[in-house]
C-alpha cells in the first residue's frame, strides 16, 4: 500500500468454506490484505487458487449455502461489510463497490436493452428520474468508448460485440461512481486486440476517476502493465505480496517464481523451453496445517509438511509465506 495512505479496504483473516456432497472445501484460508484509495492491486494465481472466491466473499456475492464465511473482517471505509444486513450490502454493491464479471457474453440480461441495464442502478441508488438516468447512461457509454452512445442505449446485448459488451459491463460498474472496482478476469473471453483496448480503457478511467481497482487474473503479463502492487494466491491463501516492480525483479516464493518461468521472453533470447508447473492446485478439505504448495515444490523439506507458513517480511513492503530463504538458498530461521 502506498506510504501514508489510509486504506479504503482492509481485509483481515477472511475464511470461506463450501459444503459439498463430498465434504467441506476450505476455499479461502485466512486471507488478509489492504487496498489504498486510487491503488490498483493485481491478484494472480492459477484457476482454483481462490482469487475470485475471495473477492466475491468480500461483498456477499456467493450463494449461502453452500458457501459460508467462517471468520474474518472486511472493513470498507471503516465499516465491517460482513456484519451488514442484506439491504445494506446491496446498497454497497450497487453504489460504492463495482464488480465486473469475467464473461461479457453472459453477464448482461439478453431481454433488456443496454440502456435499461445501465439506468437501473442509477435510478435505484442515485435517486435519478428516467430522463436524468438516460442522460447519465449515455455519458457512461461515451466514457467507455462506445460511439453514438445515445442511440445505442436502445440496443440489446446481442447487437454488441464481445469487447463492446465488456465496455457496457464496465459502464454499469462505474454508474454510481464507486470507490472500488473489482474486475474478475474481464479480458479472458476477448481476443488479444480487444484485451489491449480494455486494459488501456481501465488505465484511463482510473486516472480520470481516481478509484481503487482490484484486478483478478491468471496472467502476470497483464499485471506487469497495469498494477501498483501484486498479491499472489495459492490454495486459498496469500503466498506473496509486493510492489509490482519488486515482485518481478525479486520473487521470493517458489510458486511466484514458477509462474514467472512460464511466461515467454519478450526478447526472444530464452535458450530453454518454457517451463510448466507440474500437478494441480489442491482441493482443501480442512483448514491447512501444512504448506499447500509443497507437493509441487522442488524446494520442499520436512518442515513444509508439518506447518503452514505464515506471511513474513524479508524486506519492507514485501510479504512471503515460505520456509525457504531464496537469498541464502536454504531454510530460513524462525
């Protein structure tokens, strides 16, 4: 978090469990992090690492049951979201925290016009009348780069391309001037050219509106271009946090290092084949009592099977959860 900036979002020891026919799955295990006003936090990890479930837990988007928040605190502007009533939570989601979902093809309701879907939160949360809401909806479409905005308010989602639908989703998320925008892999379903356009759009909007952003992705290349700080997740836990330049220059966790080694070299000078991470992220049937990454880690030793490493700071602003010290090349003290 930027020095001296009071956090707008403080998450402490968040735990989320799913009850399934096969037993419990501990999807989020004691996750803690902070988000400063105007900051862009990248959240990375493989599918199944707990990224999306963590962020959906924050604002009550998980169906309960089967999901259950087993513990933790989520302070937004100093108020614990987890203690809010359903009505209070809906108000926060609609007006103060925006959420952009992964798939633009299915996120919009196909039977309502785009204009109606943008205007609905404006009328509900901002108290606008129909005329005011329509004018604001057109402004929002223009803001996200959709031409002939006023006319396009009458169109239905199927009349937009995938990239344009994602722009509409961003417009809806921005409609009530949120302080925080959570984007859950919003470019995954789009082609590379459209992805680049959406990323440029988000960078422009962040500068223009000054909102904080949490960007969830499995693509470290995306994070390198837009984030201030990176949070790496594995097994429902935070395994490393650092400023983006520090994480790329000096990754401290074996999982982070493995992720970076899977990226292609932009110089074209890489002499070896791209590496892969053998195995799959684990299903967590109980609160972890050992390192979740140990079975895929070439550096694992006996302590990794006995204890679950907590986050510690090898240097200021850089947190890592690992018993191995990459500086010394051996087990760390403490």
